[in-house]
């Protein structure tokens, strides 16, 4: 039978780890071992935990939206629903008015543009491309509104510089869900690319106890985004 001196064994183990052990014994009651180890902090894990982003459900509350819609009935329904959800909606009736109205305001004045595709004077695609050439228009999320719901229509909207495509009649619950997914995709893209520059953007997410904002940009058809706390 092998008898092991636990105190000696523990002392040797702590010594190998560059630590210190203090032993207090009290007859009839037992022994108290206190070990002191100097262990380094893992900064990389700490950083990852700090940057972990939790995207909450998107809300229209207090969002300022530019709605480009030439159909009076569609516009009234859209404005009524969005207003009931707490959004501030400004409506224009064609692509040219959308461009002119957007140009009048400072960067980040609008949180979102909902752009009908088929409109008189200038369609939604052309209006979007013009807005994207403006410095204030590179970051604004623009989503198409169209009765065309085929995959190729949605793909073409993105090729024209839009961030997404909502089919008519609009399901606003689906819209909120897709906007949440859009924000999450943007953040994932940015984190993988290592871009964490400080820029401003109207969408606010939740990062632990901090507020986080993201921004999206278009450079040579690539969607970029930035996060800052």
C-alpha cells in the first residue's frame, strides 16, 4: 500500500506553477490550505466577450422614414401602419422627389428609405442609384417595395444598390423580422472583415450594457459596415 503525503504533493504542484501555498492546521479540527497563483488574464477572450452583439427585434419606434410611393391607397396604408408603430413617415410620389427630398437633409436625418420600384418621372432603381452617389446616401438603408416577388426581382434590387426587397401587399411583421436579420448580417460581415471603425448610424442595437450603432457602405458593390460602442 502506497501512502501519499498530500501536503507535500500539493506543495510541489503549486511550486511548479510558480505559486505559493499557506497551510494552517488546528488540532482536532483539520487543515486549511490556501493557494496563491499568479495567472495571466486572457485578453483575447475578454475582447470577444465584450464585442459579442445581441441583436434585438427591430422596432420602428422613433425611426424617421422616407417613403417613395405613387399609389395613394398603398401610401396611406403604409403610413398608417408605420405611424401606429411609432415611426415618423415622410411621403413623396416619385423617384425624382425622393432624390430631391433626401438631398435637402443632413446625413443620418433618415433612418430608412422605402422605395417603390414603378413610379412616374423616375423609377425607384434610378432614384436609388443617384442617392448612392451622394456622401449622405452611402450609408442609408434602402429597401424596395414591389408587387414582383420573384427571386430574380429581389436579386436585381440588390444589384441596383438596395439592401432588400419587400413584396406587396406588405406584411409589416415580416418587414420587422427581415430588418432585424439584415442588421445581424451586416454585423457578421463587419466582424469577419475586422472593421470596427467609429461611425454613426441611426439603427441602435443592444451590446450588454452598451448602445451600439452600425453603418453600411457601398464600395464596388461590396456591402461594408462598421460598429462602435
